[in-house]
C-alpha cells in the first residue's frame, strides 16, 4: 500500500522491536549452549554486536518493502495485489526478506568492523563454512515462510467461505420479510391506486432481477450494485411517498470498479430501517462513489435519527450483524487494506467504505 494508516514512527518502532527480539534470541541460545549467560565479559559484547546486526537487517528489510511500495510502477503493484493469498506472494516476500538480510547483514558487519577496527565482512565471506550456514538458514527461513503463507491462505479462504455463507443466510432471512411486505403493499394499492401499484411492481421486479444476479456472482461491479440500489430505493420511495428522497453520485470510473456483491446494499438498508423509516418526516439518502489514489471510496449519507437514537420497540435488530459481516468480508478479501467507518453527523449518519480500486475487465466507462 502506498498510503498506510499507521504513522512512520510506529512502523520504525515495530522494526526495532523485531531486531531486538532476534538479537536476544541469537545471544541467549548460544549463551545457554555455551554456559556463558552469567559471563558479562562475553554477554554484553555479544549482545551489542547482535543488536547492531539485527537492527541493520530489520531496517534494511523495512526500507526495501517501503521503497517498493512507493516506487513500484502501478501495473506491478496491481499484479502483486492479484497474487495475494497465492504462493507467488510468499515467494516475493521471501525474496525481499533475503535481499534485505544480505544488505543489512553486510552493512552491520561494516559498522562493527569499523568500530572494532577489523575486516569482519571480508573474514565472513572468506570462510566457506559461514556461507554454507547462511545458505542453509536462508533456505530454512524461506521454506518456513512459504509454508506459513500457504497455511494462512487456506485459513483466509475458509474464513471467507464461512463469511459468505453467513451473509447469504442472512440475506435469505431478510428477503422473505421484504418480499411479503412489498407484495402486501402492492395488493393494498391495487384497489385505490392501480398506476402506483403497477409502478411498485415494476420497481420490485427490477430489484429482484438485480438482487438474484448479484447473489449468483462471486464478483460484481459497482455499477451493478448501484443499479440494484436504485431499484431498491425507488421501490421504497413509492412505499414511503414523500418521506424518502435519494440521490446517487458516481463517476464512470467508479462504476467500473470490481466490487464483491452485497457490500453496499446492507449499508443502504441500515440507513433506511434504522435512520429514515422510524423518522416521522422521513429524510434523504445520498450515495457517493469516487476513485482517489487507486482507492475506491463509497459513502452512504443519510439525515436520519443517527447512531445514538434509541431503538423503537418492535424494530427488528440486525444492523450490528450486517456491519460485522461487512467488516469480516473486507478483512478476508483485503487484509488490512480496506475499512468501514460510521460517523455520527450533526444530523444523521455517514457510512464510508474504503477499499482498493480494481477496474472490471469488461467494464465500459459511462457517465452516471
């Protein structure tokens, strides 16, 4: 990621902690084996030398990763993101780690050699045994890294599958409730307002067509999600009369973005059911989508009762479960690279989704 939420000093502090941990490991283990942990004449110089080496290596690896993030061309960054969860990503991380270890180790030996007035780097390179040990440790760490990456990928895949199953179960529980309410509204309108009943039935048909298509697909586009959202809001607008108004603002670039299905819809449903519907005078909802610095930002802005409003008796729960599902899916699909934020406004609530931007292969840019 080019832009990171955590500050630079925090990342540097973490790198220092990693270096310190390895320095203690490489000092305490030999000390236990040699029985020299209580020998200050051996312990302090050894710990100091290991600390310099490990800090140099840790910061070299950190610098390599951060430099690649900032300097790598956009097409390569996109390819790396596509590797997420696959063995290529683990191999890439291992390669960067090995290179950083070599550069940091060489720098550390030069610094120690300058301090001790010895050619430590030359002595290390001239001893074949040292190179064999380094090669063995490198292969061992690379293999462990790839194995860990593979296990982590499997775990993420299982977690994502479980989250998707839970989401579809939740959607299956919500849809019949929405279906019966809508059909009951159509039936009641037929007797005294047939044109409005027809309009409602057409909007409901459009919504069902879009909704069923989204559930079958593994990935969708934001344009398809917004079409479904528009059908849903038009349907509710007919039901709520003048108590609901809405607006969708999305650029063609944003509409072309790849988006997992049913990420946006629960936010709109929450805004309606918990913000606008319980409000006597109703209100408005605005959906915004834009692309900025290779990030897709989606906002659902309503002027409803807000986050702090007490729940009315008889209102169905579910907002917390839906939001938890969204956060779990974001973590599975974009680990540490996507977020959902709810902001209490002077009037109403602002829900913001932020995730990596990927344009659909067959998407055609259109104006909203």
